[in-house]
DNA sequence: TTGTCAGGCAAGTCGTCACTTGCCTATTGT
DNA sequence: ACAATAGGCAAGTGACGACTTGCCTGACAA
C-alpha cells in the first residue's frame, strides 16, 4: 500500500501527470498525452502513459471511470495525506496534556 | 531536487531508516544497522545501509555530522513539507511561521 | 457494415537500482 | 606500536522498471 504509493511518486512523468490532473481533473488518456507533449516536451508513447496511469491507479492516486469509449481519470489526493504525517514529529498537541 | 527526494522515499528500507530517526535522532551507521536488524528482520550489509544513507543525504532528508570516528545522522523533515502541498488544492497559508 | 477513434494486452530491450564482496582510511584504546 | 572500531570506495551481479513495438478489442459515425 505505502509501497505502491511511493513507487508511483518516484517517476517524474507520473508526477507531471498528477500536476496535470490538478489543473484539470477527469482527463482522458489522449488528453494527458497531449498535455505532457505540449507543456513539457514529452515524446512518450500512448502506451507508456497508459502504463504510468496504471501505476497511479494501483497507488489509488488516480481513479478512472469509463464512459462509452472514453475513460476519464480523476485525481485522488487522499493517499498523499499520510505521507508527511508519517515522519513529522507528532505535531504539538497544542492543548493536550 | 524533487527528483532526489522522491527517489529517496521510493525504497522501503530508506523509509524505515527515517522511521528510526524519528524515534531516535542522531544515530550512527551501526546503530541504524542494529535497529533495522532487530526491529525489522533486516539482514542487510552495513554497506547497503551506508548507501541508503547516502541517498537520503542527497535528498537532504538526512544530515550528518562527524565527530571523531563517529558519524551521526540527523533527520531533516523539511523537504517533506513540499510534497503534499504540490498536489493538494492550494491550502490557505494561514500558519506560515 | 466499414472505417476510425479511444484504449488494452503482451513480449522484448535497455538502463538503473539495490545489494554484495573485497579492500582501504581514520580514530581510539591498551 | 598494534589491534579494534567506525566508516568509505569501487567493481560486479541480478532484478526490476520504463519504454517501445505490434497487434487486438470495443464504441461511435458515415
């Protein structure tokens, strides 16, 4: 679980995909490809991106819904929450003795 | 920079090292080895751990200070802050010390 | 129905990463 | 001085990950 999460974040392309989904949620595979190509000079194949999306889905960072021949990808930031809280000193409980 | 950070977090052993440093900061290499061995059943070589520490240092997640023949390793959580804030919807700055 | 568009599966290549082995340096204690 | 301790450097191996190529399925429009 945590393994999938950090593995997913380890790749720069996948991080850029997440960046793109923050800007605009619910993109299709081709939209994501186009974005990576124009925004950043990515020359990756559609299949490459598709595989990246699979990894992101495995980490539950991206969820997909199918509609007809389209498949939309939505960002899920939930898993990110636990990342920092794992290593940050137990934040000062403020008013808990 | 971000590249080093996520690469560093991608490995489970390195994450456990960070866990250990949260518990007890300023450990030496041998202490870290011992911890990984006892706490988790790690049977990794000293050199393996040493290399992991180098990666963590490259990501600035760990800082080391040398004293005589000892080298102490300190956790630095600073780089972790930017992780979540990258993808979380712009959170209200409110408490920026 | 046929062509096109969005996406998927599978195998193969290549590079990188984790880990080991072997040897070396520096500091400390007796 | 000598041995033991804490750590470092470098080359080699094996596995996994990123990416490509080639082909296939399913949905929609003419």
